[in-house]
């Protein structure tokens, strides 16, 4: 059983790392490659923040959000990341472990952890300010991937993103190297372009998308945000078609809070998303979807069932503040998905 982290003589150590008989690399249903961030919540809109504005610290980042969701959905999940040497590294990884994510393979770098400041309102609107230049997370590179080779070639699925690929040239190379290892070993790859104009330009993001799409079993894109920047359209159907033309086997296009488009190459259908009547913050909802959906696919669910669980989990997640503020248990996710179906809100073309 994975225990929490301790600081001993100034060093971060992991106790109770997961192992298997004979000293072989442990098997994971889901590995998540990416960045973990310190999350600072402002008590007001950022443009209104004044001296004395209250704030709250938590921990997030798309990799941690997706890993937490995968673990909650029942998958044996590990985080592949690089964290810093500052004082927040211990509580950061303690939080990940408390969410059910194995952090025994996380690496260290003599850099600070990345951080971001956000605010949210009851409609789920968000504002962000990031500090991640020269962060520990940006040192992720092919050398780290090589050290994780046995984990990657033995896992059920890998989740990674365009955010990770945009952190640095070495991070981009790491994303491609990891995806190629998993794909080559017969595993599943989920990729979320998650285009961020403050991190990268459209040309670089398109190049990475074109290289990784043929390796993916599931590619999730948002429309219009990702779609306009990466495939020159604001139409969900065209987005799915163009992503599949790049080589993605299955594409999910999120189109807002109420529906998404699922295109698996045999048909394209809009699926409604359960409505959350009291949204607080949409931060991490897309990551919750990818983590839950990927976990359920690896655990044997049919594609449409896995997507239904993903949408239910994402809907529940917006009741919490921050990326890991509300990670629903799978019993809650399954119950909401079942109610949603009983209400007769199935797929529509």
C-alpha cells in the first residue's frame, strides 16, 4: 500500500512503493505523464485582487487532475512527473497520494514547482495567472522516459497532453517518446491537445498533434478553443473529421457544458452531458473526463459506456473549486450516468 511522503534529512523519500514478485516493474492500468502545479485560489476576481485579498493553496495541473480521476474510476494509476525541491513538494505529492495516485516514480529537479493563481465564480468562469518558466516540471525529458520504459511498455494506457508538450523542447520529446513506447507495446494512448496560447503557438501545437495523433486510441479536443488553433475550424464535426484524418482512432470533441461529439470512425454522434445545477468551477473538468474515460476503457467498458462515465464524472467535478477540489467516487459517477440514461437522454445524431 502506498504511504504518504516524508522529508528525511532534507530529502523527499517515498515509502511503500508498489512492486511485484521478482522485482519486475509494477503494472499500472493508467500512467499519466505531465506537470503538477501548486494552485492558489484568490477570494475575488483577479483584476479586483487588492492588498489583503484572501487566498487558499491546493494542488492541480492537468496531469494530477487526470490521474486523480483515473484512480477514482478504479484504475491502478501512477504519475510520471518531475517535481521541485521547494517546501511545497512534500504536501503536493502527499495530496496526490491521498487521491489514490502512486507517486513512487516521480522524479526531482533542483527547481521550484510551477504555480498558478486562479479565481472562479458560480458560473464556472475562470481567470488564470501562471508561474512555470524554468519550473521543475519543464525539465521533463527523454531521459526520464527511458527510466520509466518498463512501466510504459507494461501499462494499459498513457494519458498526456499538449500542455506537457509545450513546457519545453525536452518535454515535447518526452511526450512523443512515451506515446511511442506505449503504442508500440500495444497499449492505449489518450491525448488532449489542451492548447494554451501563453505556452505555445499554433504551428508548434499542430506539429505535435500531427506526430502524436496516429499513436492515439482517444484524442479529446475542445471546440472552438483547440479546434480553431489546431485544425482551422469552429465546427465540431469538422474538428473530429480532421483529427481522425491525422490518424486518431477515436475523437471526442467537447462543445460546451451540455454536449460532446463522439466519432469512432463508424459513426459520429452528439452525446448530452448531465447538467450540474450548481456549478462552482470548471477547472479540470476536461481532465476529469479524460482520466475517467481512459480508466474505464482499460478496465473493459465499451467506448460509449466509458464516455458516459467520463461525462458524468466531469459534470460532478465542477461542484468543487480547483482541479482536484471535487473528484467524484466511481459509485457517484456510475449513479449519475445511470440516472442520465434512465431519463432517456441518449445519443442523438
